[in-house]
C-alpha cells in the first residue's frame, strides 16, 4: 500500500482507508483491508466502533485507526468523556487520529481544540483532525491550537463532487493538511454497477478503465489520488470490493487520462 504524509505530523498514512459509515459487512472485509495495508475510519455516531475493535483485535499496533467526536460533545469535559467512551468501544488505549466530526456554532472552537490538545498531551490521541470544515473554519481551528497541529480535514470529494477544489483543497495543499476524501465513489455512482452518474462521467470512466484494465471504481479512486495531499476512504461490505479498492493506488493514470476525467465536472 502506498503511503502519504499525514499533514505536518511526520507520520505517514496509507492512501486507502476503509470507511465504516452505515457499514454492515462484519469484521471480515475490514480484516482483509488491513492485510492489504489499509487504515480504518469510524466515528462515535456510526455505531461501528465495536466492529472496528473486533477487526483490529490482536493487531492494534499495525493498524491506523481514526474516529470522530459528535457535534453534541464538543464542550471541553464532554469531549474528554466522549474520547474515553470511544476508547472503550474500540478496545484500545489510544486513537491514532481523533477528528471533530462537524464544526459547531454553539461551542467556541478554542474550547474544543483545547480538549483535543489535552487528549494528545495525555497520550490518548496521537493526531488531531477535523471533518466537514470549510476553509475559514479550518483556519479558525488552526489558530485555536498552540501545541499540536491539525493534520487533516475529512470532506466529501470525488470525480463528480469537486466543490473543495475551489478553495479548500489548495489551502490544504499549501498548508500541510491532508484532505481525507469521504464518499469518493459518490455513493456508488462511480462504480460499474450503477448508472446514476451523469453521462460524461460514465463515458470517461469507461474509456479510461478500458485503457488501464481496471474497474470504474478503481479509476475514480486513482483520479482522487492523483491530487497531492489527498487520501481516500471508500466503503464496501464485500471482501472482493475491498481488495479492488486497495489496489487502486497501483493504477497509474497518464496526464491525458487525468485531463479527460477532469473535464467531466
């Protein structure tokens, strides 16, 4: 599995993670992804931390595990309690990447980031991330940290959902923040099993997939990974799809193929 720098942390992150929102596949597909070098992303609101614990049992040290704190737990002491609850559900004594799931209009970001930094100081969290933050919200969160940097922002990004390219992605690339692309297959719209995506994307995916000998999904993930500072977290309940997704970083797209895919937006 190819690695990418995790923000300014000095650590590396596999370019493919396993998403677990609305996940119903059991521990098997997750274990197979781990065997292939993938990391795992979950959240307290997903209800999947327990199955992640099962998947990483007896191999915790070799798996990068990320989870998220829900918007209702962003006050200082509430966040500390939420982290402890996630640690219990994950059956671990540390979280590799702890992320604020959504920004809050109620709790000052300085209070939330203060709790996140405390968790790092306590050794319960290795790295701090955010999720679904706009550029201005990310900047505000960064300004609220003093000891530990924000290393990632998890947002929706795919071949057909590219709003972040206008401002957020360039900012992340310029400021050593990893962009974690969730829903990179557009809820199945970028797989060969679905035709819900608009026609230009289908045509481009079909042509490039034929040229490189890969599936539509693999091409869509490889396109995301052609962007600097981007990693992806596709979700699948099936072992064979996990295997295909984990092979995506090995697909090399030419500049002409990337440009063809760029034009479908």
